[in-house]
C-alpha cells in the first residue's frame, strides 16, 4: 500500500478537531489531503476511482469523486489496514442487506459526537437525556444507540432508555420537568408518535424532543411537517428537533425545526445533478446529496448518498426524499414535502 508522504491517520485525528466551520478554507485543505490519503490507502475507493478513470490526485474540491454509500453493504470500507474495535450496522428492512461501518477507534467517534452536539446545544450536562429507541435497542451494532448511550453518560444525570413502557416515560418526564430540569428526549419517529397519542399532555418547553426519522414499517409514512405538527400539538412543545446521521457517517447534522439541517464543523453537504454524479447544482436547487465527513478518516469521507435535497447558501440543507432505486434506510424513511 502506498503512503501519503509522512501523513498518517493520526495527522487527521488532530486536524479535524481544529476545524472551525464546514465551509472554511481549512475544511477544504484537510478534505483534499484526506482525499489523497484515502485514494492511496483505501483499496475499495481506489478501485472505484480506477474503474471511473479518475485515479489521480484531486487538484480542487470539484475534482473529488464521491463513493456510493451502498458500497458499505458489499465491501469492507477501510482506509489503512486495521482491526476495528466496533462495527456499526444499519437496521435494514425485510429482504435488504445491511451496511457495515468498521470503526477503528470508537473513542474518535465519541469525541466527534460530543463536539458536534456541543456546537449546537452546549454540553450534554445541561440536559437529562432520555432515549425512546425501540427496534434499535432490539438489535446490535446501532450507531444511534451508541450515540444515545454516550450522551446519557456525558450528561452525568440519571437518564436512560425506554422501549415500550410509555407510562413510565411519561411519569419520568413529568417528574423531571416539574423539578425544572431540561430534558432531551431522543426518539425514533414511530415511537414518538405512539407515545404522543397515548400520553399527550402539557409537557412544555423544558422538554426538547429530537426525532431521528424512521417508521420501520410500524406506521403510515408521513411528511416531516405533519409529524412535527402532531408532536408539537400533543406534547405542547414549540418545535421538534431532528438529527441527520447514518451508519456510514461519524458526524451529524441537526435541525431545530422545519427540517432545515445545519452540519457540524466536520461535515459538508454538496448537491449533485440527479442524472450526472459529476456535475453540481447551485444553492437552492434540488439534486442528490453528497456528504464530506472528515471524521470518516479510516473508512471513506466522500459519500454519494441516496437522498434528494437542497443546499442553501449558508451550508444548511433540507432532505426532500429518496431516489426511487435507493434502498430505504431505517433512519431515513421520513420524507418531507
């Protein structure tokens, strides 16, 4: 395997946490260096570049080639040779294969997760974190469960997970909120809707609800605005937050309502033409979503996602749906109008 001068993975581990913005020059510089590092040290990505006749160093951001995220289902996507200490797996749907993300060091994921969260919400210690994640808790390898576990641990408060005991969750929420605590409730969409229907009430704005998408075939598909309207009305909260993430990424984007996501400092969204993966559309136009995730040092940081969306001038974005021929991911079954 080739090397990239004296640069190795540790170089990027140090650099990505110094990046201040997803749209800055430092992001571009690190992205181009990481792209070359992965071109030389990721066998699957390099074979893909060779197949396309694009196996050359990217001279600019426009030269970067994005790998279809579906490759995580069929190949071990590894940059350098390592023994992983965790494998994140997607939930999949009946008859569909699942993605596998081989994570060299889960501590790197934890560090980036907390940095991303704090960028938008401050320290987890400001919240009691509760997680309503049935289906995800009932299998192994969920990055979403790992995320919730770390936020619960980092909050230092008495948070926890709930499966289907909605009554216990309602009582816990009322107790915490009644004592003036700020509560973050992270939930898969179908479970949040079930809870809101059975235990509607005046919970108030001490409660921050964050949906992660996903009906898991349990309920009729709804557009995001409908979901948020139902949750806001039944729980008496002013907004529903959302998290955009997936098995194949180690960074997240967050929305504080209305489906507009803001990527963390280690993540950038670019929108491509739907029929030409190498041509990009201007801000405000719809197309296929590409993601640069600089935290994916040891897998692939340059991903062609199966989502359709719009990027705005400030780097925020909205997800409009999925390509017809893209397999449906459990965390992305929720469409927006």
